[in-house]
């Protein structure tokens, strides 16, 4: 029985010696990954919203409510233009402020 325990100890020691050195995990840097968040929103959320808007528009048009369909479409287009403007300000806001306030 002691030879079995000795063999197990030798295998355990060999496994410990063969194990890689543990690495330390980096601490939080205090910065938010805005590029990753915006990429995720652009990849997953925006297509779902546009698809939902398309379903609503097509269902209203199929019922014959052309007036409501046009109103909804125009509101959606204006909203997308406003979102594009806000995104532009988000990315270029620092440069725009630098031009106005030196």
C-alpha cells in the first residue's frame, strides 16, 4: 500500500512541476470600453429595432392605414437622423468644442 501512495505522490509532484506558472489577473483600470459597447449596440440592438419598425410599418400598411404608416415612417426617419447626429457629436464633440473654445 505504501508503494501505491509513493507512486501517487511522485505523479502529483510531477504534475505540479509541469503546471504552468499562475498569472495574476489585471486589476480594474477604471476605464469603460466604449468602443466595445458601441460596437455591440450597433451589431445587435440596432438591427432588432429596425426590424421591429419594419414589421410595424408593414402590418399597418397591410391593414390599409397608409396615413399612419407614412407618419410612423417619417417619425422613424427623423429619429434615425437625430441618432446619427448624436453619434457624430459623441465621436467628434471634443474637436467641435476645441474649435469654438480655444
